[in-house]
C-alpha cells in the first residue's frame, strides 16, 4: 500500500503563536502514524513562487490515514490555531506503490 503525504507550503503570519502550533501538532501526527520528513529548513524555489517560505512534508501509512488525520476531531482545534497564525496551501497526495 502506498504512503500518503501531506505537503504544506506555509507563510507564518504570527511568529508568537505558530511555535505553539508546532508543539501541539506533533503528538497528533504521531497518533495517526505520521512522520515528519521535512519541517522548514533550507530550500530554493524554481519556476514560480511558492505561497509560503516554510515547507512541511508529513508521511502517513497510507492516503486514507492522511485524510483521517487532517479531518479528525483531534486535529481540528490545532488546525484552527495554525490557520490563525499562518496562511498555507495544504495538499494530500498518494505516493507510489
């Protein structure tokens, strides 16, 4: 079964609140079997401008598990916190089997 990936391009607008989101999201991702593969770090963009300066990639055991995490009651208040402290594009994609 193919992994599911959450790819997020984030523009932090509230640098005070955003670190609290980062702390809160980690155990929720883990609960759903997720693992952070990329979380910020150096990057260079080519052929267009990304919507944010922070890229995050989270791998889940499968596509459905990534969807379950994103739409879960567990993540809802934490997602609201992220949305209040940043703008982003969140994409969930199925990997190659």
